[in-house]
């Protein structure tokens, strides 16, 4: 199951929420974090931003393996890997999720 499939109704945002490192996130990302209990995923995305200042657009994906490990991968949108982090254990309630980071705002692809 892809978490994004359950959040298709988010096609824009009414609110922006301030998060760490001055980042903002949208209603859809807030719903992702609340419904799938994955604020830690947003923490990872935001914590790398000081190192990715020059990258104005990023695609962040979370993929869960059968053994409850996971990988968080950041690309530039053209499959160039910018960052990768292994997660030794997760109870994430889906198999995958994707968020975009554009100009300091973390959003769902459907909200772009």
C-alpha cells in the first residue's frame, strides 16, 4: 500500500505549518504524519535541509522492506541520489510514501 494513495484528496493546502530548520509543510504532509504516525519521516527530510540548500527541488521517498527495515531516499527529481538513510526498524503503516520539498516547503506530490 502506498500512503499517497490514501491522501489523494489533498490537491492544495489551506495552511502551512512551521517545522524545524524554518521548513514549512502542508495540510497533506500533516495528514500523512498523523494518519501514518511518521513524524520521524518529516524529521529526516527537514534535518537534511542545511546540507541541501542548493537543491531547490527534492523528491523524498520512504520504502519499507518485508523485515520492517526501511530506506529513505532523496533525489533531485531526475533520479540523481542526493541522500540515503537506512532505517533499522519501522512500524510505518504503509509500504511506501513520497513527499516533495520545493523552495523550503514539504508537500505531497498531489499538492504541487
